C-alpha cells in the first residue's frame, strides 16, 4: 500500500491506549473516517473482552447482543456493484454502489448524530486482513420501520491509495460495522461506554485488473480474396507499478462483421505472445469490420477492440 495506513494494523492484539481516532467530520478524508469507525468497533469489541477467535456478532446471523456494549444490530441483503466485479485501472478512482439492510433493536438509534455504520471489503483473514476497502462517505439510510432500515453507500478504490499489488485482483469478503459513541469524545473515547456491532460473512465481491484490446489492419482496402494481416495488443492494469502490461498467452478471437450486419462472427482464435501481442492473417471477401475480442479471466474482465473497417475493391 503506497500512502494509506489500513485498519488492519490495529486488529488482533490492539493497543487501545495508543488508538487515536478522528470523527467523521474531522477526518482528513472519508476513507480514514470509515476505516476509523471500523477500528473503533473492533476496539470496543476488544475492550468488551472478546477473544481473537470470536463468533457471536461476527457470525453470518448473530443472535442477540451478549457482551457489554454489543448492540443488537445485524446487516443483511448486501449487494456490491450490483453483483458485478469491481474493475480497477491504474489511475482513476473507482466508486461502486453498495446496498444493504440493517435490522436493530428498538433501543438502537442508528440515526443518532454520533452513530456510524457501514460495510467494507477485506481479503485475507478477518482478524488479520491483508488489505481492506472502505467507502469515501458514509451511507444514506432510510427508515423502513422502527427496527429496519435500508442503506445505500459505496466502496471506493483509488489505485495508488488502496491497492497493495496484483494480489488484490481476487475475491474479497464483506463485513459490516457499527459504532454508537453515546456521547464519547471520538478523539479519546472510553470504549467500555460505547456501543458496537461487527458482522462478518456478508458476502463476496471480486476486484479485477482493467483490460484493453486493440486491433490494426495492414491495409484499409484490398482486392477480394486477398490475405490481410491483423495485429493487436492485449494489456491489463498492473497493480504493482500502476502501468498497463501485455497479458501473455491468452486466447483472443479475431472476429468479422459484414457491412450492414449487427453480428460479429469468429474467424479464428489466436494466442497472445510473451508481450501480449497478437498477429494473424485472414482472407477478405466482403466489406466490413474486423476486431479482436478477449473473453476475460477471473482476474481480468473481457476486452474488445473497436472494429476496424476494411473495404473490398
């Protein structure tokens, strides 16, 4: 991670006396605010005497609050990016929507001014995550009944801020957290006087490395039946150095769409070389568009070049 200190560093054996946490309004950025709220929830849990190998409120469906300060609050029906992978490039911040439902006891006021809640993603173990992703703003929740609310938020990924390296292109786990400061100073809280809730196993979301596919024809006009050469480059984001590199030894389809048609057909399948380059030939018999199309992998989304028009003399 290049510039961000994650909440992962304060999990496990937490030094409570050394933990200084900003409020949502005081945080330098909302990443820090959401991450700090999650850290506060963990700190309050630790202060309540929970061991490192907890279940309870961290289970997929916790029952009632059982520890001092542990609130009767659960998260459910989480969606991240509509169930689609989070595709991240090398430069721009990627922000994807989250939706979830919060169910709580009647005496838990999630709309209090000093009450914070949200969901986050992590990879690795719950108690010692390798990396974590948060929102850049807290969610907006709408009251459905005295005990239920629906919330809309986001997960934000800024490549040079949130990503450690290519290992981040994988499946992440989701968790929820809530903190009720109950009048405590956010910069110096007494964790034993606060309310908290932590819930693991809310679902999963995948992060993928953005991909690009190009195509170039050796000529724009040829005689009917002549052979044309098609080159291209398949590349994908590298989270280690935040540049695009060739995606090697990958099957890519050379496709053709006849002028006047809306459908591409596959002419042949070619594999990229050790630099991600593509090169093949095909005979041209009609006016139309040629392109390369990559189907994608678990870590990399599909990519298709814009069709290149070739006319027949």
